[in-house]
C-alpha cells in the first residue's frame, strides 16, 4: 500500500518520486473575450509594425490594452512619427496616457513655463534684431 503526502502541486509517494497532482494543477479556462482582445491587440501591433511580439511582449500587450481602436490609432500614430516600434514599453506608456490626443510632440502650444525650442528661440532673437534694425518695418 502506498501512502501519499501532499506538497503543494506535487504528490510524494512512499518511494520518494514526485508526480503532478492533477487536482491542484488544473487551470481555469481564460476569459474568451479577454484572450480574444489580447490576440487582436498583438495582431494589430504586428500588422502595423511588421514585427511579431514575443511571448513576454504579448503578455505586456494583453495586460495593458483594453480599447482596440485606441490601441490601433496609438500604434499608427507612433509609427507616423518614425519612433522605434521595438520600444514596446514606451508605446504602451503612450497608449496608457491616452494615445494620439496626449502626444506631446503634436501639441501646438507649449505648456506654461516650458522653454522654447532652440529653433524658436533663434527665430525670436532674429525677429528682435530685425525690429531694432528696421524699426518694426518689413
């Protein structure tokens, strides 16, 4: 007669060999709508970027993406800027911040207290010099 002692997910028999206990390792079937959304989000990423996400990337996408249309527009917007499609953490962060409407590169007006870009500062300085030299005349 063989006595069994339970250790987590394994059964230990009298002889010391370990076998999986099917009762403790049974997995729940994943929510089909969530798994379908995750698969669709990974397909959107692949279709737009031409890159197949690896397993950890698919898990990251599945954990973050809840709105497939926003995800698609976010990936398209990301690619339109020419940003690195392999930088998935930054892409997912951009999606989490709201996608294209939250794009800081596309905002026309600078945020209060923001320093002007070097180009804008140069143009402003040239405009000041022009006004001094010509008295505001063009």
